[in-house]
């Protein structure tokens, strides 16, 4: 079923077909022009009215990389497994930390913003022709843009601070992004669907994300965790993602096997389909609670 709104045409999903992955892809592909337009607006709106505009998206991660380098290499003198000796070793810890923060920041932005997506656009809810299910994708596009900017900053840091040549393992980065994107998108659809009915949800997600940051090997290597509690961290799905990003960006020896990657990607894809189906099923009640 297709509904028209001016120049925008989008397929209106039905609960019966929303569990079909092909239907999900076809429905979202039909609204790709709207998604791209609103994603560009989302990114530009964040910096509208500032003097430097979108340049801030480069300045912020660059400043964070400098701060991490100063704090962990000079003040704490922290060391990472396999850290080289000499001047390059003093910045290696900060770069490892920054590589782990890139995927986690992507997840954190999606998780913390999702519960308020519908609450923030009541005018869209009242427009029957507007496909509300694209709102998490728009947020994902904005988060992905800022994540890729951080990747560029990290690669510049590797070349300038470490003197590294870019490794062919960098080609694994899109592979590392796939399960992260699917997981975050499925979670965002679930949280966005629950947000209008559970107004406290957004307040509960923030501390949970903060706690999860310490249960993810961002500030420490997984090898530093005592063996008895290591399975707990390994069960954290973000642990695999962080390891995948470090493998691709830093050419670390820890290799993510094909089996775990396929299992995690499959589970993330299942979560995305379930989240989408749940959103489509409950969105009819949004107007009643706003």
C-alpha cells in the first residue's frame, strides 16, 4: 500500500508483513529519498547558528583524542597489551581507547536518543502519511556520519602520532559496522516505540548506557580482566564490536572469527526485524498518548 504526501511516496507497512525481512528492506528503500533529505537536515540542524558549523564535527573528536593522549599517556602512564616502547608508546593507549569509543559512542547516541524520537515530533505523528518508522534510521544516519568523522580523525592520529601506514585490515571496517548498525537500529525501533508509552524510559536508558561503558573493554583490554569474570564481558555484544573495530583500525592480532561474526550479525538482523515489526504494530497508538 502506498500513500502520497506531495512529492513523497512511501510504502505504508502492515503489521502482518513487517516480520518479513524483504518487506522491511523494500519498505525502507521506497522512502530512501525522504530518509536522505531528513538525515542531511538532522546533521546540519545540530550545527545551525554556530560560527564554525559542521567543522565542529571534526574539532570535537580531535580534541577528545588530544585529551585522551594527555591524560592516559602522561598523567596515568597507562599501558596497553602490545604497546610499543618510546614516544610512540605514550600515545598508543589513547589511540586504543579512542578506537573502542568510536563504536560505543555510536551505540550510546542511538540508545539515548531513541526513547524521545516520537515525543519530539508530535506534528509528524498527526500526519497519517508520514512514515514514522524512518525516524530511527535518520538518527542512525546522523550517528554514522559523526562516527565516520571520528574514524578519519583516528586514522590521521595513527599516521601522525604513530607513523603507521594504513593496513589492508582497514577493509574489515565496513564488516565491523554491519552488526553494530543492525543491533542499534533494532534497539532504536524498540525504544522509540516504547518511549511515548513509558515517559521514564529515557531517564533509565542513560545510566544503563553509562554502566555498560564500564562492562565493555573500552578503557582496558579484555586480557586484563580476571579469568573468572571474563565470560561476563564476552557475553556483552559490544565487546565483539569493539574488538572488530580495533582489529580493523589498529591491525591488532586479536582476530574475530567468521563464526562469531556471523552469529552476532544474524542475531542483530533478527533484532532489527523484531524491532521494526514491534514499532509498526504499536505506532497506531502514538496519537492517543501525545
